[in-house]
C-alpha cells in the first residue's frame, strides 16, 4: 500500500544534538514568555497612531517620496491656479525654468546700476535693438545709442507714450506686430469688463499726484501715462490738471504745487500714490494734505504700496491685469462721494 496515506512521525533527533535544539522557541506555544501583552487601550492607540492610519494628504513621509514627485508638481501648479481664480485674475504669465524673483532691495540696486550705464557699457552688451518708446531720452542720447544698435524712442512726448502704443511699437520693432496687437486688444477688453461695473466713473474729472519731497506736491500733466489711463477708462482731466500742461517744462510730465496752494487742487476725484502704509499715515497727519478739498469731502483715492503704485504707474499688458481689481474699485469709491 502506498505509504503516503499514513501519518508519519517526525524522526527522532540525532543522538549528538544539543539539548537546546529540542527546546521550544521563545514566543512559540510552550516556549518561554516574551513581553507581556499590552493593555487594550494602549494597543489600540499604537495601531491608530501608526503611519499606515494617516490620511494620504496628511502623510508627509508619503508625499515626499521620490516617486511621488509628479504629484507634487501638479500640486505646485494647482495651488497658485486656485489662488488666482479666487482673486479674479483672468490671465497671467507662467515662467518655466530657473526664474527667480529678487528681493526689493536687490532689485532696486540692480535698477540703479542699470540707470548708471554709460554708452560704453551698453555697447558692451551688444544689443540687437534698444527699446525706449516709454522714456525721456534726449536727442543727443538717441544719436549716441543709435550708433550702438537700432534705437526706438518715443513718438511725440517724453514719458507720454500710452501703454497701447508702447506695446505696439515694441511688437513692431521685434517683428511681432500681430501678437502685440492681440495683447492690446485682450487687455482693453479686460479693462472694459472691469470699468463697465462702475458707471459712476464716467465723465468724472481727476487730478493725479503724490506728496513730492515734502515741500511741494507733484501733480501729473494730461500727457503723463497715469492721466492717459484715467482718460481711457472714461474720466476727464480737471481744469486744474489741464492748467499744468502750460506750466510744465520741456519734457516734464509733472508740476510741483506749493503746499500753500492745496485748496486750489480741484477735481471731482483726486488720486495720489504712497509707497507704503507708513507714508500714507504720515500724509494724513499733514495739514496741507488735509486742505485738499477732495480729501476733506471723501472724493479721494489713495493708491498705497510699492507693487500697486508701480503697476498703476508703468502700465503694460502685464501690470494692468494685476492692478485692476484694486485700482478701479478705489476710484469708484471716491466717485460715489462726488455730489
């Protein structure tokens, strides 16, 4: 008969095997005791606190693993996209690669260094073209720069080129006229969609300035980019603003107004910029500032903070989408107080 049907006993241990070899192992039935069992509450806490019980999106040990890098990259894109959506930003520029945003102090130092460039320094950069459609370069500077590379200057008035013309001129110089025209068209449509929400702005007069050096206000002429932008969205320069044109020197885009003449600064809406909240706070304590009629009557629009000031001063297809959501409602709030 086939012996596979019989239960076999294990063979006896070798005669020379050590006695310990036949002893039960620790933790096995009949073996020596290991650690005593944990109390039930502690055992459950140990289980629940185990990393395997963490929710996946809370498990940093999991999310930082090398093979989850694609997921982390998706989140890096999703997070700013949701923030932009929540803030009503409709378009932006995505930069891929090793782009880095410099801190404000470093950026100012680099800008100052660029402003100190002499023609020899510029020639050393070997530019293909020199763009200055929104600038105040003189005829002598234009002649010198033109010897280095083809130079594009402003068309009519120093510092008086509209953001639309700036974009179109730059696009033409770079052989990208169609793309520039589309950017201008898309940005104008965005501006219209914002200003249409505030019909109280239409036809209101304006004056636009800043606190100057503390001894006099600075107010911009009708040809300054800030004035041109306000005109483009339906406001009109006040008689006070128009009077500055005759007082401005050649190539000047603003006029100093004595603090003693604060009560002559007339317009439905007076707009002024301040580099920081601290500057604005100090202005509010200034008697001359408080003497401006629009300030006393709540017809005043304050543009506060370096980023917003720059975006609403040097207009472009990049800066306008950034500042519209803050700038237009601020103007509208001032217009609501015009009687």
